[in-house]
C-alpha cells in the first residue's frame, strides 16, 4: 500500500471529523439575547376577579434532587395560593419560567413532578380555558397521595404559543432548534385540594381564565400565547 | 495475545513508535478526539455527576483500554469501500444533530458508527472485527431515552417499595406503605427514582457483560444465567439500600439517614451487586466443571 494514498485517505477521514465538529459549533442554537426575565412576582397580579393571594398551603414543587442532573438551572418560579373570599375556595398557582425552555421545564410537568413526589397520578385529559381572549387548549390531571386529592389544570407555552407536552411539542422544539432558536417557555399550573369531579376542574378553568384576562397584553402573549 | 504485526522483511517506517503506525493512526485519533472529547466533557459535568450513572466513565475506560491494547495488532488490509464512507457520513450527521440539539442519545451513540467506519477506512473491515466488541460495548455509555426510563422507573420503584415493606413488616417493624412512600414510626420516606434500580440494572449488565467477555466461558447456559441474574441482583441491592436507609432514619433520625443516602450508599451497593455476580459465576462454575468431570469419567 502506497504511503500517499494512505495519508490522503487518513487526512480526508480526519478532515471530515474535524469539519463535523466545526459545523456542530456553527449550527448549535443559542438563546435569544433579546429575551428578558419576566419577573413573575410583579407581573402576576395578587388579586383578580374575586381571587386574592394568601400565604398558606404550599404548592407541590419539584424535588431539588431532580434538578441535579439537569443542565440548565430553572430561571424563575412563582408559587402562590389564592383564596376566593366569597366562597372560601382556595387554588394553588405555580408558574415556572425557563429562558431556554428545553428540558428543564420537563421537571415541572405535573405528571412527572407529582409522580416523583410519591403521588398517584390517576388521570390525564384535555381542558379548555375560555374568555374574552379566546379558548386555550390546556391539560387536566388528577393526582392523590393519601388524603391529599388534587385536581390540576395546566398548560405549557413556548415561544408565545401553547404547545403542552408530547410528541408535537418535541417536534416543534426540534424545528426551533434547527432554525437556531431556543424560545422561552412558561408552565402555568393551577390545582386545588378537592374531589375528582367536573366542578373542581371548572373552578380551576375559571380561575385561570380570570388570571389570563387580568394580564397586560404583552405578558398575556408571552405566558398564554393570546 | 498475538504478536504485533511488524513487517520483518523491510526496515520499519520512521513513523512507527511503540508498535503503532502513527502515520495511519494519528489523523484518525485526532479526528475522534476533536469530536468526542467535548462530548465526554459534557457528560462529565452533567450526567455523570449523579450516582446513578457510574457505569458511564467505567464503560468508556474499559472500551478505550481494550481498543488501545489491540491497536498494535491491527494489520492494514483491503481498504473499505463506499459502505464505510456512507457509515461515516451517517455517524457524523447523527453527531452534528445530536450535539447541536442536545440529544445525548444521538451524540453519544454516534461514537459507534464513527469509530467503526473510521477504523474500517484506515485498516479495512477485516481488521475492524478485532475492535468490534470494544466499539459496540460503548452502547452502554449511551443514556437511555427518556421514554424508556419513564416507562420502567415507576413499576421498578413500586416493586422495590413492596419488597422493602414486606421484609420490614416480617421483621416486626411498624411499617406502612402508600404507593412509593414508606411510613415507619414518625418517619416518612419517599422511594425516589434513583432507588428504582433501573440504572443499577444497566450498569451491572454492562459490567457483567465485560466480565463474561474476559472469562470466555464456552458454556452458553452459564453466560445466559449470569446475565439474567443481573436484574434480580440489582433489585435486591436497591431493596437493601432502601431498608438500610429506613432503619438508619428510624434509629438515628433524618440527618443520619440523608447522610447515608448521599454518601457511599450507591457505590457500596453497586460493588456488592458486582461481587454477588462474580460469586454466582463461581458457583455456576463449580456445577459446570463437575458435569465435565463426570462426562470424562464415563
């Protein structure tokens, strides 16, 4: 075997590999520089349509150990309990924000988050939140642990559009990635302690509808996609 | 081990050092390093930090060592054709896509086609067969896809919790279970995903396979039994870990329990599982040899 052809081949193989490494660097999407943190504490009103926030029952949040192997640290989380003085009903609200939505928001997906905390996640279905802004396609989940029975309604908005979790969301994530974009994401979750009955979910949908209506237009677009 | 393939009829080329032809190997290793050193860095600073992925660096080390040992024995043969180039390009595409989109499955998995085709183009397909095991062994370094993990973790957690509860109950402890939460006296412990045993099964399987490869047992049944034993051994190790944690917390309080948990618990149990596996092989060996002696005696 002639030395020349060996070296030509060798350098071609090596060149392709180094070229691939370089190409990867060029096509790796980077987070949009223009995005600024939303400051959820300020944007999300402490009272709206008959609901007032109070400092009491703790909403369920992901175990810090779950975050250990996740590359990105979660950017902002808001956890509040709202009470409707007229009826005495209480709803727990959690809004999680990720500037680079990727997989860090996955930890807040209720089916995963509650399951990992020892809850039994019994049902998963579709919900709709309607208001003057239109209708939002959300998801509902029922989870329980002993006496704590918790109906949940939530949505995931990525790049100012509600995508929720699933294959469609992954596909969109890939599409954005290929175009070099890493959009921001918001996971909004409302739950209450109560029975697994249609009334519980209506209360949650009504709560979320009131919340969305009370947001200023730019925040509403980012958080709910409308 | 085969002697290194030095051509005795002509003086060695000036680029041979330590029995290796660097003219051939150099560019290849450089290319592979440029691609995968960043990958190993990324793994090392994220995934491999968690105690459930201890097999990652071990699998990499084992593979690299086996490949390194065999390099001097590679003889350049008929160079590979189009198939190797196609495989290389496919591997590189998976790498580019996986790394830029942060899909570890593709980025880490791409090592296999890239190494196979890289060596095939440098030494020919016939020579690559000597490297087949270490290259394919890298498969165990590839993180399991989320879908698989999610599907298997929950039932494993429940199984581990059930067994732990039954054993402690039989021993007379005041234990109760609700899903994957165990109540013992005033304490409450959640069997976390890390205790499901899924990663222990994977790690133990990888190391068990390497062990069998070294031992070269001819008896198929012996190999099969050993590999299937990995699942119950890993689950047993996790049950022991959960029981130990509960007992420590029960007798010494929460702080002692958490300290145990994040200390050497994972590594110790993993080593115990490995020793159990080796012990099992010893026992199987005893039976296999007795059969052989009997057959010879007839």
